[in-house]
C-alpha cells in the first residue's frame, strides 16, 4: 500500500522527501511515474504530490527572465500569454506532448526530471538557455540547464532534491526560435528526433546561436559543432549545408523501434539546414 502525502508548502514537501524511513517519491502529474511503475510492477512506499504547491505553480516575469514553476502543466504553458509571446518554441513543444489528456497533467519539471532522451521540452530548455532553481531540505541552489543531464536518465538532482522553478531569459528583439518534433504521427508519438534552435541576426551576422536535439543520443544535448559553424557567421554560400553536416556528424543516434540512426542524422541535418536558410535567406544555400 502506497502512502500519499499532499504537502501545503515547499518546506513541508522537502521535509517529507528528506525522511529516509518514508522513502517517498515526488510526483507532479504522475504521467511518467504511473506508466513506468505500473509497467515494471513497482509500488512506491510513499508519494509526495507536488501538483498543488503554490511555489511551483505560476508563470511570471522577473526582471529579464520568465520564471516557470516546475509543476506548471503543458496545457498551461501552451496557453500562457508570456510563454507564447517570448518563448514560442516552448509553447510549440508543449502542444506536442502526448495529447490533451497528458498535457492537462504532465508538468515541465516532471519532463526534465524524468530525463528521457526523447523528452520534448528538453532541447527547448537547452536552446533557450534555461536555469533551474533547485531545493532540498539541505538548502537551495541554482544550476544551468546545460549541466543538468549527466548520463542516460541520470540528472544532477541530489536525493530529496526538487526542481522548484525554471528560469528562461527573455530573448532580445530580433530573436528567432524554432522547434520541430519528428514522430510517426502528430499526437501521442514519441519523437524520432526533436530539435530546438534559437538565434538572431545583427546586421549581416548571425549570433546567439543555440541548437539542441533529443532522441539522438543518451541525453538531450547542445549541437556545439553546428553552433560554432553558425556563431558570428555571415550568410555565405554553403553555410546551411556546413551547419547541417556538423549537426549530423556530432550526434550518436541509435537504431531502435522508432527509427534508424541514419534517418535521425539525415532529418536532423535537413531541419538545421532549413532553419539556417529561414534566418539568412537563400544567400547561405550551396550553389552545388
Ligand atoms: C500516454 C503518454 C504520452 C506521453 N507523451 C509524451 C510526449 O509526447 N513527449 C514527452 O516528452 N513526454 C511524453 N510523455 C511522458 C510524460 O508525460 C512527460 O515526461 C511529463 O512531462 C512528466 O511530467 P509529470 O508531471 O507527469 O511527471 P511525474 O510522472 O509526476 O514524475 C516524473 C519523474 O520526475 C520526478 N519529478 C516530478 N516533478 C519533479 C520536480 N519538480 N522536481 C524533481 N523531480 C520531479 C518524479 O519523481 C519522477 O521521477 C507521455 C506519457 C504518457 C503516459
């Protein structure tokens, strides 16, 4: 029998999670926990429900950032005015998670903490330069999202530690954001490849380039080689192809039931190429 706790404050939740005898697991929307535990026949001894904690539930501006509580659902994200205006790639990603039933429960913090290589919001958090506010009974800390995913389904979260908020910088004027999930169908599909891109044009130059992808290796990752090709570049013949080739070469996808490594590499390259051309116009197209 699982004991269920619904704390009224973050401090109460952290104290419950720090109690070694209780061995409680945090749940938010419970969409991953239910699916993975039921499939494995596991019953957690206790659960701590984060879904009603005020500290984890709102979306607000704070200076030059947009702060999103970890227990905000994808349905809330895709409908939110601030997110749609400043973080359209995140709104778009939210709209591709499962279907409405899942989006009504699944949370942004749960997606990050679950750390599936195919988690759809994770490349967006990387591309948009997110930071995490983390807390445990031992104290609070802030972590760049770039440093969160350590290995396959292993994150920087310590025992009893929670993601409290996700902080995303408001992009400067002239920024573009792109998100694309390639799956077998448009709803309730696990991605074959999921990619996010952020950059801006300053005069003739491309800058602030952040590209990230999921389902192309054990962890979602920045595409640093492709970013290096593009950062500071001016639209030049072959730029789009060079960025696409760098992206395809730096990932380590596998063949599995959803796709092949070769297709994943190819489609990733085509998406990068298309986005570079969107940003630069046809000047960056190869004449070959
Ligand atoms: C039918 C179905 C379709 C799905 N489709 C998609 C999809 O298209 N794309 C996609 O990316 N995912 C998909 N998922 C997976 C899942 O819905 C998401 O990963 C979701 O965001 C998980 O959030 P949750 O709040 O339900 O997490 P939970 O199941 O409540 O928790 C997941 C894990 O995160 C931990 N956790 C939760 N919140 C926190 C927190 N604040 N701090 C620290 N740890 C925390 C929990 O302890 C647990 O280990 C799908 C799942 C189902 C069942």
